[in-house]
């Protein structure tokens, strides 16, 4: 019924059997090659959604379908970049990436796997650090190894849980640029959690805004209408930037709580698709019924 | 600069303490004080003493009376003799210290190796499966506090071989710390690393050897180090009981010979060997420790 690469339908999760669900009725779709960021306050279940997509956690209800197959458990089709980088300290940088490569292609020779791993280490700009142990690397470098490891298995989809949350602003910018470059080169489909509004605007084609938990849901899908060629240095000169930014901040400060207070049963229980970047008035605010995935227009529209 | 400075000062103090100990020993065993008091006080008992001495094959008119506890000179003489030829073998009751030490090390090594072969896989099972952990916990909790020597009669009766019984006792005392530490180390492997292995669909065998084993290795090595320490404590007592060979038997045999210098020498050898064993495991521990 829909052509989205990844479809999530009516996902919900409750941790106590009789308690309120953390999130409820979460439905969305992600197209191939799309970069999606999800923003919401702590406790709205972003990480749980990501873990469900990764197959590390089972939902209480609902289904996830990727590439026409239901997601039931972890798979090499979905690479995960963990917030805490999760590098194995007993392996070198190369060892960490080779470990992933050899898991993906067990019949490859050691030299072939190493060559493949080196390519991705070069890609994240860590050439020369291959033989270092993770403990000898800075936070930014560790996170890059995590990204290289996730990319090296050439997954159909990349899942990132606040990958830059622990980095300082300068390092964060450098690694973001690196990621943007790689993603546009490989047309990687990405689902990423972030708390950083600017990061979302820079990286994402679509930004999912979640209302507060419990009973959180995806309240709005913000389509990033800024040109694909945007860069960190110049994007704040684009008038669209502040319109999108204000929209996102307003949501986080006011609307995320109001939507929760209104309750999931209210008539507002819809996912809005908005394009705040376009000039006032041009932004159509067409409410669509859930599952919203049915009605997603192309991001480029 | 500072650490070496502190190292030198510590070495100086150690040497000073060592010198003091030797001095105290020397003064306590010096013949002068003992012979004077003997001459002054016990003239009445002298004939009987003489007779006893003659019975024991010693001359009653020995010029110096000692307290019986060997002095530094005697000690040095024994050490020189033992170390000059540590591997001589003049029959079951007269073997060199090197041979006796070799027997003990072989027993400890064998018992310890068997314990490792049993404890580490079993520890993996306990660490990975909360069910097995709970099921086996009562047995472990009851068996763990039993003194390994308490197993000796049972071992001797069933195995009917004193040497193997010794190895069994080493096995039973080494197995618990290794088992507990392996189980704990495996159970507390960081969730993140297991999640990485999960998302990479790593096969169970690769996961065990490339993720869990290296992650738990420092904890496992700690267990092995504790086990080795206990095994070395127990082997001396075990060999005193079963007799025949080994450093523990050597101590007991020399006590029966009333050769205190040999006993003291053996004690020193036991201490130095124990320290070296611990050093080996400390080195291994350093090898597998990782910094995050």
C-alpha cells in the first residue's frame, strides 16, 4: 500500500503492563536515501524507537517493515552508531572495523577485510590512526570510528542515537561535515536522534518532532526545504534557516507539552506535515490522518 | 623524577629493616648470654644434662651452649649447602630443595590447570545464563567455604593415591575463585558491546572469544591470581599430610630431623616462590587489561 523504504505502523511501547505507554500510535515512513532526524524531550521514547528499529528491543505493539520485510531482531542490514561509541577497547581502530567487516562477510580473507576497513577509516579522516587503541583517541575520533564501523558493513539503513551528544561544539561541527559528505556520496538512508536543532537542520531532509511522554507521538514532520547544498558555514544566511529554527524551538518549548496535555484522543491526534522554511503563507499545513506514511510527499517537493 | 626518588628511599628503608631483623636474630641467638646464665644458675642439674647430651651423641663438654635456635652463621651454611646442590637425590628422605620444589610446583600446576579447564567454561555458563546461576548457586555457596584439606580423607579413600589426592585438593581450592570471577566478569560485560555484537549478527562462538572473553579477561585473571595464591598456601599443608615428596613434606621432614635451619630455609623458598608466581599472574593481568 505504500512505497516507503521503511514503514513503521502504530508502534507503541509500555514498560509496565498496566502503565501508560511511553509512546503510542507512532507511524511514519522513510524513503530510500532520506536523512531523518527525530527531536523530542527526554523520556518521549526516541531511543526506544531507535532500538526497535535496530531490533534490540521489542515493541509492545505495532510493526516495523523495512524493504518489504518485518524487522524482528538485529540485522546487518541496519548499522547502529551508539551514543557511547561502544568501541571494543581491546581492539585497535582497524580491529574494531575489521571485526564488523568480518561479521558481514565471514568468507573474506583477512587482507581483503582489512583493505575494506581501511577504506572506511580513511573516509572518516582517521588515516594513520589505524593501529591506535580507542583509549588513545579523543571523543570525536572515537565517534568517527563508530561511524566508520557502521558504514563499513554497508547497511541498508543507518541508525544513530545522538552520535554527537558527547562532543564539544568544534569537534561536532567537523564530524557533522564528515557525515554529511559521506551520506551524500553514498545516498545512505539515515535515522538519527538528536537534541541539537541546528544539527537537525543541517543534516536532515525531514525532522520528526515528538510530543512529550508518556503517550508521546510524532506530532509534526518538518520538511527541510533548504537546498541540499547547504553548509554549516553559510546556512544561517538563508532566510529559511530561521523560520525552520524558530518553528522547531517553538515546538520544543511550547507545543510539545500542549499536545501531550490535549491527550492522544483529542481531535488533534494527527501528524502534521509542515514546511516552515517556505515564506509565510506558502507553507501549507495540511493535516493528514495517521498512518502518516501513506501521505508523505517527497522530501524534495 | 619523583617516583624514582621515592623508590630509592623505599629501598633504603627496606634494607634498613632487613638489617635490623638480621641484627635482632643475631643478638637473640648469640651464644654468650645463654652460656653465662647456664653457668651461673644450673650447676645442680649439670650431671643430668651431661648424661642426656652424651645419650644424644654430643660431647657434654661442648665449649659453647646455644639456645638451640640456629644463628645466622648456621643459617648461611645451610643455605649455601642447599643452594650449591639443589637437585641431589639420596633416596626418599633426602632430596634437594630443587627437586622438592619441582614436585610441589608440578602438583599446583596440574591441579590449577584442571581447575581452570573446569571453572572458566562453567563460569561462562553461569555468567551468560541467570537460570544456571541461580540453579548452581546453592551448591557453590556451600562448597566454597569448605577448607580444601577437609576433602583430603575422602580423596585418599576414593583415589587411593596420595599424590593425586594432593592434586585434587589443589583443584578443589583453585576452582572457586576462578569460577566466581569468571561468572561475574562474563555477567558484567558492558551491554553496549553485546549490542554491537547483536547488531552485527556475530556468531555465538565469535562472540564468546572476541567479545566476552577479552571483556571479562581482567576479572578472570584476577580470579586466577587469587586461586594461585590459595593453591600455593594449600600445597604446603597438603604435602605435610600426604608426605612423600614436595616442599611441604620437606618442611615436615626437616622438623622431624630437628634441622631448624632447613625449615627456615624452606620457609624462605616457599615465600619467594609464592611471590614469583604472583608476579607472573600480575604480568598476565597487565597484558589483558584494557583502558576504556
